[in-house]
C-alpha cells in the first residue's frame, strides 16, 4: 500500500510558492498540501489549502510541523534573493543556509521521501562563461545569495551521498509571472515593466539596455519542477542542481516586444547596484543535461511571454 502523500511547501507566499502550491494541489489534492510561511494567515491569503504560520529558521517549530503532519515531501522555497540579500547579508545567509540545513537534517530524521530546493543562476560569477554557460562551469558567485545557493548545492549533494536523502534541485533563471509579485531579485525588472506598461506609465529600468539575462515564464518553471520531482531517482545524474533555461533577452529587447503591442510604451535606463550583479551572471544557460535526463523542453518564447503578461497583468485603479 502506497504511503499517503503529505507535501509541505515552505515559503508558499512567495512568487514561486503561490503558483507551485496551486499546481501541487491540482496534482495531489487539497488534503495532501500544507502551505507555510512567516506571514499571519490573514496576510497570507492562502484560502485554497491549509495554511500554517511557520519560520524555516525555527528548527523546533519546523520539527513539530514535520513530525505531527507526517510529511512525505518538502518544497523549500523560502529565501532572500539577490538584491535584498545584498542589503542584509547576515540575514540572507541565516535564512538561506540555516533554513536549508534545518530541512535537510529533519528530513533525514523523519524519513522524508523527497525534498525540492531551488538554486539559481546566481551561483555563477564573472569567471563563468557568459554564453551558453554549461552545467559544470567555474563558479565564484559575487553575492551573498549566490554564495548561499552554491553552498546549498553542495549540502544537498552531501545529504544525498551521506544519508540517501533524495534532494532535487534546479538553477532557476529570472522568473516572470503575473500572479504574484517578485521579491527582491535582480531580474525583477522583467515583471515590473509590464505593470508600468499596462498603467500607461514610463518604465525606469535599473539595468542597462543591453544587459542580457536568462529568463523563464513561470508556467515553464512550475512544469520543470514537477517533471523533475516525478522522474525516477535513478534518472537523476546531478545531485547539486540542474542548469535550466528557456529564453534570454535584454531590457531593450523586452521593451521592443512590448512596443509591438503598445506602440506608446516608453522606457528609460538608470542602472543601480543591481547592474553589477547582473553583469556577473551568464547571458544564457546551457541546460543539455536537464534535457538528456528528463526531456526538459521550454514552451514559452519571449513573444509568448509578452503576450501572456500583457493579457493578464491587472492594474488597480
């Protein structure tokens, strides 16, 4: 008899968390899902599934939750991202690393079957290849976020090799979604720009016009995550984190695509500290290993992303 799934999503109120929670609920049923985050229930507004306030850095609180709920899978999405992490480095390290170690240790103790933890293109640095950056590229990250993600990749592999914990991970590029706002990343401009466009306002971009970065529509990111989590363990050759790619573009290219639909749209450029972060990352990613291991294929092009965002972004008036 198969064990009943009980899936804990930590960081469920974030940009990725909200959409992944819905996708998992649709796949496994409402009763199988427990969403948690640091927000109070009223602020979280997670009405479709059971929500529990919890902080991943509080090990005792997390232990009680995993033990009482008999959790079988954990999706650890809670993190401080690249830009916000640079403003609070110690806190970013605490949240990103202590949170992960709490989950890994408790997952071994309570025999959690599978853990998903996202890494990022932020693990790469100026020494990494800029174009078609390969899976095993040289990595010297320049942000606390990137350092924590690279360290986390090796902790995930360590727990797999040492304890047999089935931890799976992808290196997400910048994620674009209309369902939830991003939370302090260097690629956030690619979401903010659509809100300005729909409001009929000029967009002031914090990156230079020609700064190319890897991007992905959220639907592709969710699908990649679910596909990875559902393949047999024997198919997984990467126990740090898989490169994952979809499209790459510059702010100027994205603006030009928007202007095809909204000719009056205007953009200006005023680079800030995030420009230096962006310049340390590759402009495109080679994800051949993900394609070979589980047949990963992205579906959304730049034009399709623009079409979906302009159709679905809503402006409060």
